[in-house]
């Protein structure tokens, strides 16, 4: 059964939505509405399926942030299917557009590992990277709260020593969720504070170390060199760490988020992506672009401002939330 058929089956069931499904449903409302409006506008402008229709479909998909490669592939696949079925009515192909998007997403995600990974023994280290303003520090704070609620001993490390107020922001999160923070003075050496944090985690038997890093130095080369230095310090103390290098992206930036992901992935090995601010964005389609073009798993998504609105990424719940109302099911 393909992902599309699985979601259709879920929609026809009598089971009420789980709290997690509700979060996806509510958090993706803007994206769902935006995509539906663009699709309806496209159909309203065309009475027949011709080459102009496909050109406009490609533009609409790119504007919906599903990615250039995805848009072109879907448009080409649809051309072939329309020829085979001799479909003329744009509304007759609307169902096929959504079905193909969903199944392309499902196919690209085969064998994808969306789970967070922890060390078999000793502290697990999660390194958070990304540009300033993406929501790294907030993500670290919310994840610290969740892990603590699961019974884990969590330690935060303030390795963003360059952005004014970054250390204080993480310390405030530490106070808020009652988790200790290892920090140094502003402008201090990030690798040195990470060393202190990892050493403390080993000595005091913490379960998880969450490291907040800088998003901007004088230039990209300096930033990547600093991240590599931090990783070397971690590996020297804990050879199997870091267990996760999580790139935090702001969903509201759409295609720019995909470009950031490509840049970071070229210079530092990313194990997963955290996509923040999905609830405030009409650009949820960026998850399709990330999966189809980057092939780096999304592991966490921000679906609201509350502490528990940072959710483990569930591909099926995500797609159901993104396309609910656009997937037609038989009565």
C-alpha cells in the first residue's frame, strides 16, 4: 500500500484524531490553506489541460516550495498520465496531482530514519547548527524539557558565544525547564565550553548533552571551521559522539531554508533536520523538497509556541495534515 492509499484509509476510519494528529492538523493549517488556494486558482484559469496548464502547474508548485526538481518531475509524470488517459478537464487531474505528490514523497522517504539516536552507554551528544534566527536555542530548550520529562538527565552547553545575548537566552531556558547550563563569557572559545560540558556530562553521568552553536561568524568558512573544531573536541572525549548533528531551519523562509540545508550539508555531516515555525508558515511544502532533493531526514518539527509543540516528525501525519481536504475519499 502506498502512502496515499494509507492516508485515504486513515481518513475513512472512525477513530478520532490523536493529540499528535490534532497538532499536525492545526500546525499545518496555513500551509494546507495556501496550497489549496493556489491549486483552485490554477484550475479556475484553465478550461482544458494543455501545455500552458503544465507550465503554470510547475510555477504553482515551485511557489508552494515543494522544490524545483519535484515540480518538474511531477509535471512530466502528469503529462504522460494525461496522454494515456486522454484527460481534458483540469479538475479531473487535481486528484492525481495530490496523489502523485504524496506518493513521490513516500517513495523518496523509503528507508528514511526519522528517529533521534542515543548512545548505547555514556552521554549522548546532540549538536544543533543553523543560521541565527532559525530557532536553535528555543528548540534546545523545548527538547531539554521533553527529555527531562522522559526521565533523562540533560545538560545544556552554550557554545554560541558570539551572538549578543545568546548565552543568557540559553541560561534562561535552563532556569525555565530546570536543567543545568555550561557557559563561558561572551566572546569565549566555543570549543572550550563544549569540552567543559562534555567532561562534566561524563563525570556526573548525564544522559544527554544538547549543544547550542553559533549561526554566524565573520564568514561561512569561519563558521564551518568552528563547527568542525567543536566536533573534534566532542569525538576526542566521546569517540561515538555526536549522535546527532541537527540543522535547525525556519520553515517561514521556504526555498531559502532548502538552500541553507544544502550549504550546511556540503560542509558538515548533518544527521537530521529540525523544521521550526511550521504553524506560522504557508510553506509546509518545503518538507517535500527537503526529502526529495536533499535526502536528509526531518526529525523534529515546530507546530506551535507551546512547550510540547515541538514534535517528533511523523511522515504520515505530516502529509495527512498538509493535504487534508484535498485528498478525496469515497463515501
